[in-house]
C-alpha cells in the first residue's frame, strides 16, 4: 500500500521470505526455480514439471585472464560454477567473475604460486 510498506527487492523477497546480501544474489534468486514456483502458486497456476529460467548465457562470462595462472588441478571445465582453489561454488557466471576478481581468490592463488615456486627451487637444490 503506502511508501512505508515498500520493500527493496534487492534486499529481500517477501514471497519466499528470504533476505539477500547483494543485488547479484537477489537477481540469482529471482531467476531461480524456487521463486518461479512460489510465484506461480501465488498466481494460481499449476507449476509445470520443468521450469524455464532466464538462461545464464545472457550474463557476462568470467574473465579468465584476471585470475592468476595456477596448476591444472585448480583449472576446472566448470570454472563458472566452482573454484577448486578456494572451494567456492557459484550460482552464475557473474558471481564467479566477482570471486575471481576478489581478494580471497587472489590471496589463495598467490599462496599456491609461491608454494609451487618454492617446491621447484627446493627440488633443484636437492639435485645439486
């Protein structure tokens, strides 16, 4: 009704009783199956067996060149869904991109690179 009752849709979804930490998380929720199902139930429609959400391919893909180069165990085919280096899962490519640009990932990548460099120099020292 009034302006006092207005809720920021990027902060919470009153239909699903959920709160969000960012607009990206909110968008991910609104594109998801749970929200679509509850919305259809609210509108009185019978939910189909399969719901069709907005394709994630329309979102910007993560930039691979921003993440430091790490060894193959951490380079996964589904890098827009999971970061093996940080054990972090992503709902969409935009969240993945934000992770790869973030401090935690860069810190972990630098640590792995340093350990690999130290391991290589120690191996060479042992051979001499």
